[in-house]
């Protein structure tokens, strides 16, 4: 259906691009909303709710449900990147762009920078972060590849997160190796087999999972060997088990460490107390420049017209809080996983990284809870409050934790561990999760 209606899908993508650009650009030229502005009477608030209350949280939810269908069907950035690549220079992809660490680096830098400029609150920050990413995607498309999504495959800031979460999808395009081989043994075909343009640059014949597939459907039926098929949501993690060190760093230090700090810093009374103590110390010594709020808006939040400006001290403490969260929560969990890996037999060069894949459900849940906190805040501003919000949050955390521990149990079993060693490894993993879960409990119930 997707292949037959590719023109309709392209029109839908252009419509999404138009809405995206409208919500991205127009609010920049409007006055900042006051406290009386609401979603239905103020375009800036409506755009804020569209981007951070609906789009990002629920695009994240779509990954373990549908795979990367958002990327292939609706993403305006991917659409523009491919459109630019169709008309670009078509240069080969350089080696530096293929570096495996870009998904982690891009996610970490975008997450931290977004907090420094208050991307969830202000349209200029949204235009800078999201618009800058879109311009970069178009620029890469104009230079590299031919009708490809080079930006999406290698440099997109959320590519790594989408990659790991899509491993949980219950659908994928399954490749029948025998049918593919049989199709190559027919040298006298009357109608040649047409090539497939796989925009995210996947080796279709050897495709095993859904992590990089954009679910666009272009390859469906190719050589009578590729078809959309259901599968267990655990199959790609437990059976395919493709992992590397950068994925582990993204999951442990990025999604469960840096992102946690980025979501929690604004609610932490500890950070406020530390700021007051440092400010008093600076004033006593007549060191006042760190307390100045004269940084430009594109470096630190600076909107004096609504009494919201970060001082240099604010920026430094924010960076310190996020870095400390990443180091402490991520480091503790990393150490616990190392211990769990050592408790299991069958260790090899990739065993630790395969075990870390078990954390994907909980890591994804944490990012969703952080993003949806903005949804809850915006709904409260609209007068829509609910007493069951925290219950739902704890339920999601509990389910995601149970799923991650189940995956760890299954991965340990594939390594031939008996029940005693599997239990010990599971306990080590559970201890490693304690700071992560405790931080969310502080956010939901204490702070």
C-alpha cells in the first residue's frame, strides 16, 4: 500500500513540512505570551504544545509500536534531507561522517544545549535548535548521497534514540534469504528486477532488524523476498543481538544519565540551595560577574521582558548538574552491568554491550516521562489536572523496569547461565537501576 501510494505519501510529507515550518517560524515574530495565554488563543503557546506536548513525546512512543514509521512517513527533516539529496552534488559519504559515536554526541549536545537556551519555553530557541538541525539536514543532503537520507542515517540528534527503541517494534520488514538467493539464480528473466532506493542506506539483503529501517515500504516485495511481518518485541534484542559500545554509552550515559539530569534540574531544591550558597560566597568576595545575566539568548536563556534570564552561574550549575547526573547515575549503572556481565559465562568482546540492550525499555520510558512532564505542565496551565498522573508514571516505570529485567534474564539464559548465576546477575542489574529509579521518585513525589 505504501509503495502503490507513494505520491500520496509524498504529498502528506510536504503538508507536514508546511505545518512544521509555520509553527517553527511564525511564533518567532510574535510577542512572547503572558500567563493568560492559552493553546486555543495564542499561536506561540499552541506551537509549544504541538512540539513539546504532543510531537516529541508521542513520536518517541511510536518507535516501539511501529518502528521508525515516523521517519519514513512523516518526519519533515527526513523528507527535506531526501529532497535536497535528489538535487544535490551526490558526493560520496566521508569517513568522518560514518563514525559510530555521532548518535551519542549529537544527542548529548542537543539535550544539554536545549536546556541552556530553554528550548521548551521560547520560540527563538525552538527555531535555533530544531531549525538549525533542519538546515543542517538540507545542507548535508545537498552535498552527500544521491536520493538518500545521509543526515538521518549518521548525524540526526535523535537517530540513536530511535535506533534503539525501534528494536522493540513488533513489526519489521523480514528478508527471506532463500527467496533472495533463488531470485539471483534466474539469469534469463524477461522483466529485470528493478533496484530499490533505500533512503537510509540499508543493505537490504542482509537486513535483520528494524533499528535503522524507516518502514517506508519501498522494498516490500522486492525479489519476492522482503515482506512486512510480525515478530516478538523482544526478538531483535535477544535473538539478533546487534550492539556496540556507542549504543551502550547512549543508553546508559545518554538516555539514563544526561537526559535524566536535563529533565530534573529545574525541579531540584538542591540546585537552588547550592546556587544561593555560591552566590553568597561570590558576593562576599566582590566577584559579581558570574551573577550577571548578560549572555546572549542563543547561549543562555535571556528574556528580561518576561523576567527570565540565566546568569553565568546558572549556566555553569546547569551544566554541572547534568554532567554530575550523567556521571553518577550512568557510572553506577555501567559498573553494575560490568559486574553482571562478569557473573555470567560466555563472555566475549560484545557480551557486555548485548547485555546493556536489556535496558532499552527503561531508558525509553525515562525519556518519555521527561518529555511528557512538559505535556503535563501545559495541560495544567489549561486547567486540565488529574490526580492519577503520578500513579500512571509509577506504573510505567514499574512495567518498563520489569521488562528490562526480563530481557536481562533472557540474555543471561542465552549465555548458558544457570538460575543461580542468572539471579546474581539480575540482582546486580537491579542495584544498578536504583539511582535512576530513585531520581524519578524524587521528581514525582518529593521535589
